[in-house]
C-alpha cells in the first residue's frame, strides 16, 4: 500500500476535527441548524489553515442523506464520495488552471441542470482570485440569480484580488493562523494514531516551525518521521532540529547567555559552529529573535506559559536565562537585534552580519537605571546642601538639607567616587542607545552597519561649548539708576561663560550692573508710584507713560518728553489723559504741579521707566541663569550624565 502523507491521511472529516477555526465551524453549524444557508461562501486565510478541508466538510454537511446537518454521517454514499473526491455533484475547480474559454463554457453549461443525485450541486473553487475575467462573469451571472440547487464555496489566500461584485454576494469567513499550541496538540494526536513516540520539545519545535499552518506542520512531521525511520525510536528535539535545520534551543540559550554576559567571543564561536554544521543562519537569527522575545515575556508575564509556545522544560530554561537580567536590558537587546535582523536576512553575508550584531549587542553599555541616577543625584544634593562652602552659597541658603542631623561634613568621603569614577560616569547616558561608543570599525559587511552602530552615541568629550545660556548682558543692560544719561557700561560685564567643567570662576563677584540694590533715586520711585495711581484708573495710559522720558519731576513742575515721531504722544496728551495724570500727581505731591509735555529729539540722555524695567529684568534674568548654570548640583549632573547645558529658562514671574 502506497504511503499517504499525514496531511491527507489525517485530514479532518468533520467540523469537530477542524483545529483552530471554531469561529467558522460554529457559525456554519448554526446556519445549517436554522436552515439559513447562504448560496455562496468565501473562505479566506493563509495556506494550510483548513479552507479546502472546511469546504469539503461543508459540502458533506449540505449533501449528506441526513442533511443538511452540521454533523454529516460520513457513511452514506454522498459523504463517502465527497471524502474521496468523486461525487459527481461536487466539483472542485482549481481556478489557476481553469482560465480557458472552453473551461468557462463548460462551467456555464453545468450550472443550469439539476444535480444528478445530491441535494445540491456544489462548486468548490480553490484559489479563486486566479480566475480569468470571463470565468468571473460566468460565476457572477449565476450568483446574481442563484438557482436554489447551486452552492458555491470559494477559497482564496488573496481576498483583495477578488472582485467586489463577487465579494458582496458571498458569506465571508476569515480563517485564522493556528496557534502552535493547537498545532502541537493535533500533532500529538496524529503521532498517537501512528504509534510514534516523540518528546514534547520535539513536537513543539515542529509546531513552531509550521508558523500557524496545519498542513505545513503535517508535512514537517512527515519529514521528521521519514528521517527517524526506525519504528519504536523516540523522536527528540535534537533530531527535529537536525532534520528541519533549526538551531537547537540549547544553542540559542547559550547564544543569549553569551550576549547578555557581554561575551562576544563565545557568541561568535557559536555562530561559527552553526555555520560549519550547515545551519541556515537567517533562520537561526529568526529563532534567536524569537527567543529574545520569549525572554522578555517570561520575565514580565504572570502566566508566561499561556503566551509562549514552549514545552514546560523549555519554559523553565527560558526563565532561567532571563532570571538574572533586567527587563530593560532584555527589551534593549530585542530592539537592537530586531534592527540587525533585516540586515542578516537580506545580507549576502548573513554570517558576518549575525556575528557583528552579536558583537555590538555584547558590547552595549551597561544600563544604569533611572532610580540609580536619581539616587546618585540626591546623594550629591545632600552633600552640597550641607556644605555652605559651595560657591554662590548653595541652594536654599545653606539650609542643612534633608539629611538633617547627620553631619553632612562626613559625607563627602564615599560619595564623590561614586559618580566621578570615569569608568561609569560617561557611559551612563542614553540608556537605549545600544552601541558602545568605542566599538571599532564594526561590520565589515557590504550591508551598511545596522543603525544602532556608530552614529548615535558619543556622549563624552564635549569639547566646544555650544551651550548658549545667559549671554552676557550687552551694553544696553547697564542702566544708570538715575535718570541722567545712562553712562554706557562702565565696568565690563562679567563675561560669564556659563559654568563649565573645570574652573567656573567661583561666584563671580556679581559686578557692574548694580541691580538698583540701594534703590534708585527717589524720583524714579516716585514716578513709579504716580504711574501706579494712573494704572488704577487707566492701565493703558500708565503703559504709555512708562515710555515717556521724565525730564523734570517735582512738586512745582513735571515735564514729560516724547520723541516727536512717537505715536504715543497723542495718547498721553489728550484732555482725559492729562486730567488723570494731574490727579495722580496731585495725590502724590499734595498739590497740583505744573504739567507739560515736551517734544524731544531722541531719548538719548533720558530714562524711561520702561527702559529701567527692561534693564532691570535682564539683570535679574542673567543673574538667575548664571546662578543655575553655575550651581554645583547642575555642574555635577552634567558630568554625571555626560550631558550638556543647552539653555536655562527662568520664569518671568520669578525674575
Ligand atoms: Zn452522510
């Protein structure tokens, strides 16, 4: 007796046997039970998931002498002949080879007549998207006015190629990929029927390799059985790996352990062994990527067994590999390798690509958890908080800091080493930038080195200081407090190249621009007071007056100057404005002074409140920025994180 391949021998004959497509069989079963069977079905899904099998089961269900029934008897002539593919009223058409005009004519002529024996004339059209235009038309005519005795079952892997006119007349069923667990269960059942022994890991490996297709799973199993050959011999995972060219899981584990431990040499050696034994390296890379995913899932999931298609002992192994590693490190590894994966698959030299990917990943910089960084920073802060000697008096005015009673003076001992040690400080940053900065000339492959390689990192050595915070106040900033001519910047502004690395000029004696510390001469303050009175009545007028030059200010006489061209003149001098200003002045002086508006050539030589305010704000902002930039905590953070100070923003309100 000739050998029948497993896929045919154990093809499901009833909906109950159909694995992984319960949503289809249930719906069809219900439709049959309620006598609401459509006249055209469309089964879609990737190959090997049970579309044609389901079509045959459906044909039996419709034509069984006991039918229509969801459970065809399997023994009546109809059931038997359909199973054997020789029922005259059930035609299976392969659309790909059914394109000639003669085929179509024959089809048209067969659609009309009643079935020879069965209840329905059933057309099962496989790969229906391959039909020619005339063939579609022949079907369409029938679909538009379906004779009650005709049923169509279309199957396709490419539903998007099926004309909409056809789609809209069909009841559509989408077949899913079958989970490896379900496939494994079916494989085990088949092995039992065949009286063949196989260990669990072997079955799972075959199921995984089938990638959701039951037919592929059966074919692979055929292959494995043929290789083992000897009756009574146990099929092992190792044997399966050899037959299917799949790297043994244990090799993958060792590969993962090597990379996780940063042992690039071992990784490369393992790849060499695999290459020598003739393994398909892109395939190995795919399995390795799968393993990295398994490691993450095993690490984070409460019930990983449900999410991973692994035998129990495999799951235990995966957990063991993942146990000593941080999740973040595992995800980083997965991310890095999946980027490299495309390269490996497409590369003309997959071995080199795989090797270099493993080397890069092995040399990834250590991951410093954010918690750890924060801890180091707060350590630092605590030390600084307690040390009033710090430049610029430290934050919060030398308050003893959270460490309270603990003599902060003692602390500097251990802490500084913890972040200044050059070994780790510069490597800390950018936790997901996998590549180690020093990786020398990686990837000799023609394919360009995987993205994570060179370009990203290079945090240290910020030689030029591009930071541009706190530009030194330009000339304008130094306003003489008096409203006599602002004698241009006398003392040079402190040129505060903002705090940096080595030697920030400690607390640069905040010079030059005296921020009206002693208070400006009374006139300006008095004028401000008057303006605030004005503001109460007409805020817009106060704003206008802030831009006026105060030429003279006294109980006798107040002179206000505007540039002739200023559009503000009109707003300040109209009768209402004048009245409000006078009232404010009267309140201020206790009597009404003489008020006049003068036209001046330019404000040169005069000071306006607006100018003072602007200059004042600038001085404060600059000081605040400098204080932040020079703050020891910030400087330390820059060093610790390998960061760079780009900008300091100070909220206006604070300034
Ligand atoms: Zn039957």
